[in-house]
């Protein structure tokens, strides 16, 4: 065997061991997600492969990650791509309308290769929620407005839409003013989980972790 073939075989073996280690972490009774990028693999392991939504899409970066690794049938990407009054919405994502339109077009381009598996719904979270039946979703991933009241509203809107065994999740599990954005995500999620007596799983990113709650 040539040196190149031997190195290739060793590299493939290392990749296989890495994948097996990830699967063991995600399949454990208390899953560990190093980053939110492992969320689609966890969904596959739980056989959550039907319908999901992402609320707050911006330029479709995470939508692309979900669709590339998740074996589900359809992801609906929800975002108004609309500028809001900065006096009431302090967030670096709240940009002028011209940039919102550019973000919308970027998302369309990124989702185009996924065909009918990807849908865009140009509405706010509250406007979009009635379009989905209760208990119809495998997951809802919230990454919209991050201040406390908005997150409370989003949890209230989307928890009923998730079926038993499905996952309500979201980005930016933190509180306080960070880089010009008002975060109240952790407080809202913690209060909800406590009210339901449910555990929270948080990804291990040091800066902007995600949170996950499995619906009984």
C-alpha cells in the first residue's frame, strides 16, 4: 500500500470515529451539542424528519446548515425582512429596508438549491403562527427579536405548534446588552422551562449558544 493510500485510509478511519463520537453524544439520555450545527443530526437521530420552521432567518445562513444535514421533508423560513422602529427594537439585525431586501434576496439564492424542501414566509412570528396547526411541527427554532417580551411571545406562539417528542429551540441563550442588541432570551426560556418542569439543553458555544427543550 502506498503512503498516500495509507494516509487516506487513516484519515477516513479518524473521520468515522469522530462521527461515531458525535452520534454517541447526541444519542445519550442528556444530549450534548457542541454547536447548533449539530442540531440537524440530532433531529435525524430522533426521527424528526417531517416539518420544521426557523423564525428569524436574516440571510439564510443557518437555514442552509439545517437543510444540508437534516433529512426532513420541509423547512419553512419565517422572517418579515422588514425594518422596525429602532426606538422599540434594539438589535443589530434591525437594519434599513434596503438591506432587508438584500437579505431577502440572499436567502432566496441560498435556499434555491433545496427546491420544495425550503419555503420562505415573509411574515413576522405572530403573523405566521396561525398558518401552522397545533402539534404539526417536528421543531421550531426561534431566532427573531431577542428582547425578553418578544421571546416570551414567540415561545407562547410556537410551543403549541410542536408535536410531542418534538423540539422548541432558539439562538442566543443570554441576557443583557451585547454588541448593541438587547437580549432577554435566557430569562424568558428559563422561566418557561421552570413553569413546565422541563430541562433545558444548551449548546456549548461560548458566545451565542442555542437552547433546546424537548416536548414531552
